[in-house]
C-alpha cells in the first residue's frame, strides 16, 4: 500500500505538473508492470491501494488514466524534465 495521495485522474496538462513530479516513480512502476505483463487489477491493488473487486470501475479508471499519463511522460514530459522547466 502507498502513502501518496492519488487523484482519480491525473492532470491532462500539456506541461509537466507538480502532480507528475510527485508521482514520477509511480508512473515508472506502472510502465514496468505493463512491460512485465502484470494484470491491471494487481497493479491497481499494489500501486494504488484500491481493491478492484470492491471498486472495479474506479480501480480501472485510476489505473488506466495514470498509465496513459505515464506513457505521455515517456513521449513528451521527459523533455521538460531534462530541460528543467518548472511547468
């Protein structure tokens, strides 16, 4: 279980956000889980502390939207990290 606070959906800003910076490690763990073929339900439980059996729609939404943001980071957000842009 984690101590970080999660939104049900990460910001969809075209710029790197403080939320992205705070959840960078989570994004990498989501990408690793996907690359390893981990089940989304296991990832939602382990990474977000959400029981997908009790909250299936919410768990899936949180997982999928954060995974999409993680992919955004690998395609766009990392450039802003490398340049050191605040937002």
